[in-house]
């Protein structure tokens, strides 16, 4: 029995080292990517499938009978079709359905070639930073928010990754208060969770009020400056009204001035689906969930917040192999993000 336990511990140790090595390899590829959201691989909660050339990867996790990849394959365009096939074959070998969550239109040909079917999942909000200047009538609301925030005494700054450790206690206190106020628990997979390692790996945008931090968001960047994004965004229950508007206004302005081209505000789930009577069954079911899931997920509020920044709304898809019911795949993805059934119920 002692020998068996020793073998099990050794095997687990090897798996952990392998996962850590894979994460380090994937993280090293991030600076050259155009998709800033690929930085979510740093969460360490997903497996990684590398291309044969070693310059591309897919991040994925298993839930039930679904092997779910997050986003398009990361890396050179030439390796993406190969990675799609690798992933489908990996899922088949594990006795699972292959699923892509938040696939872009650019991936649809490769998905179709691999025998997968795509269903619209929602719309990604992308801001063209070259046109972000708060001048003109359409920006009046945000301009007023910025003026009010500055009058109230809110100040904005970006803390570089190497200096975040000194603020980690304050950021965790805000995060804990935010979760408690919203009666929420940490998510995963496509959404970040507050862990020391994750927070210390990136720069953080913060707001101060009367000298203390009242809001923050961690920033996802790449060296290409094609895109920037954020993941966790949390604020104290007593933060001044409009604080998050001001944080985003200030962050987008700073990134624009630094030469970044686009800002990814994230996806509005189940948004932009057809509401016609002849719409596909998937659209009708998703629209029903959109309407009746508002209490738990605040779909409409999420889209309304992003819409303030006048983004370009880009479709994103759920792709499923084998022609199986996509609802099963969506349920598995929801459970994966929410941390299982208990996590979904608890929001």
C-alpha cells in the first residue's frame, strides 16, 4: 500500500510539472499574439494542446462529455487548421464531443472542414481606439461621467506587474467585498478568478478615492499593440457612482495614447441572435434563455454597459462536433465557467 501511494504521488508530481511546463511554454508565446484575451491561459485552469511547430496552442478543459476549447487557436494562422483537427481527434479519443467556445468568424472554415457545426453564441464588443476621444454628441454621456468623477476626486493610475505585490492585500479586500456584495463566487475558464499568481502576472488599472483604492481591473496586453483587454473588474460597494465608467474611460484613453489599436470589452452572451419567427431553433431557445436568465446573469445590463463605448459588435460562435445538440455543449460550458452546478446556482 505504501508503494502504491508512493507511485501515485510520483505520477501526480510529474503531471503537475508537465502542466507547469506547458503553461510556461504557452505564456512565452503571448507577447507576439494579436489576441490579448489569450492571456487568460495564465489562469492555469486549462489544459494546453500545442501545434506540431510549437508556436501555436489551444487551451481547453473537460466538462461532462464535452472537451471545450476557449477562443480560436493561438499562434500563426498556418497552424490553426491543424490545431482544430488535432483537437477534434483528441476529443474523439477521449470519448467526448469537441466544442469551441467563442470561436470567431475567421475560424468557421476550419471548423466546417473538421465536420463541426457553428451556432451564434453572442457578440464581442471591440472599440476602435483611434476614434475614441470623447468629442461629439455620441460621447456626451461618457464625457459627463468623466467630468463628475474628476470633480468627485477620483484618480486613475496603472500599476505595472512588478509593483502589484505591494497592493495585493488591498486588491483582495476589494475583490472579496465585491463578491460578497453580489452574492457571487469566483468563475473560471473564460473568466478570471482572483488568485495571487494571476494578479501578479499582469499590470493593473486602479482608481483611488481619498487616497484609498476603490476599484481595479487587470489588463491583458501583447507587444503587437493590436489589441488590449481586461479581465477582472471589481469595485468597493462604497465606490463613488460611475467609478467603473471612469476607470474604462481613463484606461482606453491611456492605451490609445500608447499606440494600441483596439480594446476588447468582452462578449455580450446570447446577444444579437435572430428574433424572427422563422429563426433556427437554437436562436429561439437562446433568446428565451436571454430573457428569462436576466435575474441570474444580467445579460441586458452587461450589453448596455459595453454599448456606452460605441463598439463594433462582432459575432462569436459555439461550435460542436458530430451534429450533436448544441444545448448540451452550452450547458457543459456554463457549468465549466461557473464551477459546476453548485457554482452556477450560486451565480
